[in-house]
C-alpha cells in the first residue's frame, strides 16, 4: 500500500512500531511496575513528564534525520568532525547495555510461560531474533514482527487494566498534582522510552527505506507521532493495570514484579498471558536495539555496510552471552534504563544544532518552538542525569 507521495505505508507503520516497541521493552514494563508500587497514583506525573520529553525528543531527531537523509552519526560528523564517532560509541555502548536488559526480559517472559530458568529462555529468544536477520528481507520481516508484537502487548495489557479496576479518578488527579516527585523515576523512564538508540530507531528505518527529503516531511512527522502515541497508550494501560493491583493492597513479587501484576489481577491465566506480553516486548526490543545500534556504525566501513545483518546477529549473540553472567534481571533493567537516559542530552543537542545548518538540512526551516523545546529537554535530562548519578543511583545497590 502506497501513500499519496508514493511511500510504502507499511514502512511508515513499521518505523513507528519499531520505535514504539523499542520503547515498550521489558525495561519499561519492569520500571513501570516497580515505580508504580513505590509512588502509586503519583506515578502518573512521571508518565506525563516522560510523554512531554518524548515528543520534544522525537520531533527534533526524526525531522533532522529525515530531511537530511543521513543517519545520526553522519549528521554528528557534519556538525563537528569526529563527533559522529563519539555519538556512535555512546549509542552502541548504551544499546549493548540496553540489549542485555532486553535479553533478560525475554528470559523472564519464557520463565513465566514455560517455567524454565531465565538464562535458557534468553538463549532461545536470541535464536529467534537472530533468525530474522538471516534473511535478506530482514527489514520487511522486522516491520511485520514489531507490528504484531505491538498489537499483542497493547490489547492484552488493556484487558488486564480493565480487570484490575484501578482508581482512575485518583490517577488523573495525581498526574497533575502528585504527592511526590521522584527524579530517579523520571530519568529512568525517559531512558527507557527515548534515551540512547531508541530516539533514532524509527528515523534510521525510514532512511534505510528511502523515506527522506522535504517532500517526505508529512510522512516523517506522521510516523513519529504515531510511534509516540502508541508508546503513550501502552504506558497508560500498564500504569493503570499495575495501580489497580497495588492500590488494593496486594504485594508484587520482587523477583518478577510485572509478571505478578498480571497474576494478581486475573489469576494464573493472567500470569501466562503476561509471559506472552513480556516476551513480545523483549524480543521486539532485542531486534530494535541490535538493528539501530549497528546502524550507527554501518557508514564507517564498507565491510560493515555490506554485512550489517551479520553484525546485528553478533550484537545479539554477544548481549546474550554477557547476560548469562550478570543475573538479577530486574535490577539490570532499571540500571540500564537510568544510564541510557544520560545519553539523550548529548545526542539530542547534536540534532538541534544540525537542524539549523544549511549544509545538513538545506533550505529546510526548523520550527523555533521545536528547537526551544528540545533545548529544554536537554537541560532537564542532563540535570536529572547528574542528580541520579550523584544521589539516587547508589540506592539501587543497597
């Protein structure tokens, strides 16, 4: 199916779902349940803040990448020679850490569904993810897979949200007037939704598919906004599902908090259903993290460009091997989300500078309000990142 401009609609939706499912990974599921248990309805404020930061980040990045037709590392090198290599290093390191968390989530999902240990489940999941990139049409397969995974997650989470009967009125009120504001929760959720590689995942997919240039701006904007909306919908559903459980006084299992939400809400069937949701979130994020991280080094060498699928496979395999020696998947996911949020200020600032360079975007005029909004996001996330490192992060190891 083609759009009026001749662009493949499935590619546009594929890019949106790639970004959304990368955002709605196992880290997001774990972080949401853990922080909702701690903050209760006030976690709605964290969600609202993260959505605002999400919009500010995605619109700036997607437009610059789409208009220029260049990937993030190439844009950065045009802003300042050599900077692209620094950005690529940050993204790849963050993506690797994130993918270890994704693999951990896949193992958790399989543990719920089949009762196997998380390491074995992670290994099987890695094989499935690798199988997609064995084929030459990996991009098309990736688009279809992430769309299917996204629909499954949203529908099943909505079912649990309704079943848990959350205090919606209180949730709405505390979203705007929270009892407590927790910087760690904000920077962690931002890191899990728009930090690091996630900000560039959909944009790079559009570049690979040829959806670039000023004439593609409506499609680029629509795809990015769709991705943000999908993430927002899932975010709200999971928050309400968790809130309904914890508000009733039930205790979550610290070994697997998100899975226990589904079990406490709808019984043993819900526990198995969540295994499907967790695994869907994990496997789609494994694919997104590996694909996007490798896309940041593709243009540095013809060998990588011509064999990028095998580099993606190696990325997935390495992440799995590392996880096998890490353990404690819940803490891994929270820690990775926090560190990944620290990458956002650097990469977003680079994109904002690029948006006003004619050598990169030509005669395209980047909206001033969008740049201002982006700078605000940079300042906020940089501040929250420093605050987290100096005061909050050590609490995870107590």
